C-alpha cells in the first residue's frame, strides 16, 4: 500500500506540457504532429502498462525513455542534449518504473534550459552496477522552494524493493544521481 501511494505521485504537468507542444505542432507541421502523437502514446502506454510493477528491466525502461526524450527535444529544441551510454550487458538489470524519466524531468525542472545555455543530461553505468544520471548545473531561480518530491519518491520506492540505496551528489558544476541496478 505504501508503494502504491508513492507511485501515484508522478507529475501531472507532463501531460499539460506535451499537449501545449502538440497544439503548436498541429498548426505548423502535420507530419511532425503525427509523429509527436505516436511517441506521446508510447510514453503513456508504458506508464499504464508498468505503473503497477515494482521493477522493470532496464531495457524496457530505455525503450520508454527514447520516446520521452523525443517529446522533450520537440519542446526544448537545441536547449536540451541527452546522451544515453548504457552497454547491452547491463540492460537486463532491473530498475523501478519511470525512475529515469523522473530524474530527467527533475533536471529540467531545476535548471535553465535554453539554446544559449543547453542542459546536458548523461545516462551511463559505472563499475558498481549503478546507473548514473548526471546533468550540468545551471540552477533556475525558483519562485518557490523545491519539495524534492521526485527524488524522495525514487528513494522511497528503492527502499521498498531493495536494500541498495540511491546516491545523490552535487558538485559545483554537476548534479548526479546513482540508481542501483537490481538483479533479483
């Protein structure tokens, strides 16, 4: 029950933001709007099919992340650069559903994303069998204080399914989250 409550906190702004982008595309470029709708439906299909699961294969999560990144690239253009560097040998490990999406969303929410100051997000695996999601720091001036609900959600979900911990670090120019790859 506790896991279900934590899972239900996925950000609803995602839907609103993407409908705004779609509205613009429909008026400007019908072909691109159709592709946007296809990728958008893949993202929602993943969320619907996997939100009840405690863990999913990393390969499955990455197949969801690619359409999600497409949606973000349509929204932010040259202001967002995402690099995924995860070898095949690690893709059978398990992660909590939508964790990567939440970390990417978190990076965008808390940093300036513009063509003149692009946000670089990098996903890769280190030798400790963890996925690292890092981004350059260009902190957005916040109108209100962050509740850190996204990070708390991820940490709580990992604590409920594993004895391995999520590690968070911030340096002068980089923010980094390490998610354990779980091998049941």
